[in-house]
C-alpha cells in the first residue's frame, strides 16, 4: 500500500470514528431536568412530548452545526446520512411511526435552520431558537422566563454540538499571519 493511499485510508477511518461519536452525542437522551421543566412549563405535563421536542431539537441543531461549521462540505452530508440511519434504528420510534418521525424531524430542521439564518439585532440566536422551540411545542405565548430557559437549552445544544463536532473532525488551523477571511479569496 502506498503511503498516500494509507494516509487517505487512515484519515477516512478517523473521520468515520469521529462521526460515529458525533451521531451518538446527537442521539443522547435529553437531560431529565430539561424534560421535566419543559413538560411542566410548556407541554401541559406531557413528558413524552417534551422529550421528543428536545430530542428533535438536539438532532436538528447538530445537523445544522455540522453543515454550517464543519471543515469541509462533505461533513454535513455525511452527518445527514448517518443521522438518518440512526433515526431509523432509534428504539424510541415505533417502526410504523418512522415516516411521521422523519417528517417531524425535517419540519423542525427547516424551522431551526431558518431561525439561525435570520439575523435579528434585538434578539440573540439562543432566544430566537428558544422561541421557535416553544412555538413548535405548542406554547406560542410564553413568559420571558420560559423563553429565556428554552433559549438557554437551545444555545447549550448548539454549543455542545460545536464541541462534539470539533472532537469528531478537528478544529481548523491557520498560520497566525493568515486571517480566516483570506481563505475564501
């Protein structure tokens, strides 16, 4: 095996291991305190609904982060493919409900992607994401405290996804004398 071919193989293998860890992080169950809070404050006591909304949020935001912040264009599509496979294998989803779960996930993915793309100077991304989570969960009119807590949860999901993505695929490195904006030229 040539050294170049071996290096490519090793790099692919490292990427696949990293992506597997990233997908596992996205598929992790939501924090029990977050589920209890959301069930009580937003979902009328329905813990199952609260858990599903938080699962969808973490997974959708993880995919958006991978598509937006990865070192190369390929990573986002690889994450999308692996996440789709993980959803199909998710034991929390009854086989007969898989299409419904996929549709619900895609609806939330679209919403969160649009929220992150919109630039609102009066409100940060976390608050906008929190408001979107609440609207999706059926609480379009929530108090400022509830919006703030939902925003904190969503901002935490984005931060965790960024950290896990860096662990999975690495962090970009540039020479000190090259600004990131110079790469696009």
